[in-house]
C-alpha cells in the first residue's frame, strides 16, 4: 500500500441505534454475530486495518450501553494491538445525523491532537449494522480518496427497479384505509438498472468537507439517510466504489442468519465388557460396550462439543461435568436436547459425524442414528450425516481398545 503522506484516516462507527426494527430487547449491534457481536465484528475490521489511525465508536445518547461498549473497545484494542484507551467511545444523538455530527466533533478533536488540519484528515463513516465490511472495502475507500472528493461504497442493483405511484394507491376492504393492506400501483417507467446502485457504508470524506456539509444541511433543514447525500447537497462530488453483498445491513432478524459459524468435536471412550454400546441413541449389538460416566455415547458427545463450539459455548465438560451425579448413566440424547436448547434462536445448518471403530460393523445402523440425531435437533435428516470408518487395525481403535468419534456442526444466527 502506498504511503499516505500527512493524511490521517479516522473511522467513525455509528452504533447509536436502538435497533427497534429487530423486535428484540438487545439492540441489533449487540446481537451475536461471527462469534462476538455485530458491533465488534464491524469495528474489528477497522481496528485491524493498518491504514486506520483513529477509531471513534458512537454509542446511544442515553449512556445505557457505555459500559458494554467500553468492554468491546478494550477487547478490540487487545485483539488488534492498538494501545489501551485508543478506541474512543462517545455518545450520539437522537437522530443518526446527530450521532455522525458527534463523531465528527470527536474527529476534529483528534485532528488537533495529531497536529493536522481538517483538510488533512479523511473520515470513514460506517454503520455498525454492517458487520460484513471487508479490509478490501476499507482500503478501496482510502485509496480512492487520493483522487476523489468523497467516496461512497455501493453495489449495482441486480433487481429491476420501479418507482411506484402512491397517489393511485388502492385500498382493499371497507375498513382498510391507511393502516392495513394497500397495493401501490407500478404502472411507471422502468428505471434503467445500470443507473441504480444500492448505497452501503463506509462512506469517506475529508473531515473539513463533511463537517461543512452537515452544517449546511442543518441550516437548510435538509435531511437524508446517509452521509453521501448530505455531501451531495453541499455540492461535493461523491464517487462510487465497489462494495459487496456481504456488506449488507442487518435490519431484521433474518439478515443475521447470514453469519455461519462452525464447530468441531472429538471424543474417545474405552471398550469394556458388560456395558451397552449406544451410538447416536441407537443400541448396537456388541459383546463390548463403552465405559463412561453417562451412557458413553461417543458419537453424540463429539456432536455436542461441535455444536457448543459453533455457538462459542465451551464444551460438554463445562456443562455436564462427570463429577456431577445427575449425569451418571445419563441418556446422551437427552443431553443433546439440552445443548440444542442452549443454541437459542440459532439455526443448525448441518452436522457431520465420523465414528472411528474397528468393530462392530455399523453400516446397518447408520440410517437409524441419522434419524435419531435429526429428530432430537429438530432438523431434516438431509442436514445430518453419520459415517463410520476403521483405522486399518492401527492405533487404539485398531487394537479394539476403544472407539473415537469426530463431528463438525455449522450454525447460523444468534444463540
Ligand atoms: Mg465422552
């Protein structure tokens, strides 16, 4: 990457919203995403970026999340190697524009600290609800500012776009005036798709320009949903740079399903006589069974660890300690059901289990095992795969001393 000269790049992460459209008590920027939160994921990409000199996170104005945000900032500082206290948390305002202006105020303060004029500082303004922002998008924003007045991340529209005519709106049903179902009319000109872009963030401006543009918008009473529009109103030429589909905004709970997390599990149990052999809840005829505190269902134990791993919830030892008598002889399928409960709203995409054993032959029981797992997890059998292998007579499984199992699981959404 090129030397930036005296120019400094500051990131302003706008995270002051309450996320009411999500229909959840937790604001959307604090929902689980990618193993942490939406906010931490989005801000983390900026924190790790070598060309970002300063980070400002704008919190809700009532101060209710200050403490939580400071924790997130501390975690980001630690993970990105930034110095302690370097990520600034400030409070925003009632509207998004008020929050951005608060961020710009903090950026001006930093410019003074850095001995820069507001012309020497570029600010990348990013919505925390876009955790899919990439290092490349940030780099493109900064590099484009070498030759552009301002930059807006955007993606071409792949859908056909129409402007609907609301004046001719028909109301259906005798009581359906404004509150209920309406059908806007679409008999309007086709908007040429190649002229339509979906606007994303970050949007990048010279600090002096965008501060002035917000001042002008305030005095003109001009409002807009994004900063590029505010800049455009002030006559600043905003260039488009390429965003990505992954950088779309989380506005509903469904959007968050885009984040897939995977986990891995591994377990071993020793063969002993006079114990039943139960795999994925299926009793298998065998002269040897597996030793263990519970029913020693090695396949389900590996699966539980994979699911807990995907959800970032530790391991089965933590949740079902073998020092706890409640789990003596426990039916592992019941424990699997408990693990499923711990996943909350997260959706299980698929699971895959490999059982490693020299004997007995497991092929006749595989379908039953798969159906048991699918039934307990409440997912289709097509989302469950169970297979078995030997290790060619090698190692402890080859010597018939015990059995091992591995599993992977993928989940989407927040626990
Ligand atoms: Mg075990």
